[in-house]
């Protein structure tokens, strides 16, 4: 196995840990930093060169509106996930690549919003961009969404 393949396997393990983050939604402290449980950190503090795209606070989402539960464009992950992403990023940057993460956590309010949106089969305003070949009525059955 090549070094790059093992790097990507380690990255996949980090991604699995990242996807497990489900119940955190930041609020701002007086200094502007997010107020979250102590085991979570803003990724930019540990791995500032990882590209972060925090769309869920904007209307540029598959819903066409900001997603409930996202108050700030901050990537929150567990400290161990942030450190694993930092290590992977350091190796990738040396090879001319970079990691990119999207939205980083999934509060229950967001899941509830996705479920409500999926129930409205008439709302397909973002279909052309985000799910052009997917039948919205099959999002749960096909595994794209889960309650």
C-alpha cells in the first residue's frame, strides 16, 4: 500500500469521527469565539490551513435557505478529530493537496429541518445544482437522509 493510500485511509477514519459529531451548536462568547463543550474546538485553531466551507449558515444549501441550528460559520470538531485532520493536512500540503471540510457538525435541529424539507416534495428549487439526478421522494430510502 502506498503512503498516500494509508494517508487517505487515516483520513477516512478521521472523517468517520467527524461525522459522529451530531449534537453541538455554537453560541458566541463575548470574545466572538464559539461557546461549546470542552471536548470540541474550532478547527481553524488547530488546523488553520484546512479549507472550510460553512454553507449551512447561508442560503446556498440544498434547501435553498440557511439550515436550522447553524448560527456561525465555524467548523466545530472534537479535539482528536482536529489533531488528526491537522496531521493529514500537513502530509497532503507537502504533496500539493489540501483537505476541505463542509459544515463539520450536525445539530438535531438541522436534521429536523432536513426531514421537514424532504417532506415537501414540491420544494425542488435547488435540485438542478445539488441533486439533479436524485428523486427527492427517495432521499430516505436511498440513504441520503436519515432521521
